[in-house]
C-alpha cells in the first residue's frame, strides 16, 4: 500500500511539472528568441556574418512576428547586398 501511495504521489508531481512547463513555454520561447537576436547582433558586430545570419534565422523561426529580428535580418541582407554591389563595381 505504501508503494502505491508513493507511485500516486510521483505521478501527481510529474503532472504538475508538465503543467508548469506548458505554462512557461511561451516565456521560454520569448527569452530564447530575444537572446538569439542579441547574439546575432553581436556576431554581426564582430564580423561573424554566417553565425549572425544563422541566429537571426533561428530567432525568426521561433517567433516569426519578432519585428526586431526581421528588421535586423533585413539590414544584414541590405548590407551584404550593398557590399556585393560595391565590390562588383571595383
């Protein structure tokens, strides 16, 4: 009987943990998205363009409505396009 009580208690704890995780998921996604966007900015600033683009894409994949990441990625593409045009005219 004690074993059955312990198992029921553990099942209850697992259910509560899953409930908490489900409640926190949107917040964790938002934090991850913002973090990826910030990392992308930093990578772009130090010249690691591939990593910057990868992080912008991951941030947008997590939250396609994150305007700041969309703008940042657009600015990244704009900078790369302008650099390509300038270099091709030399």
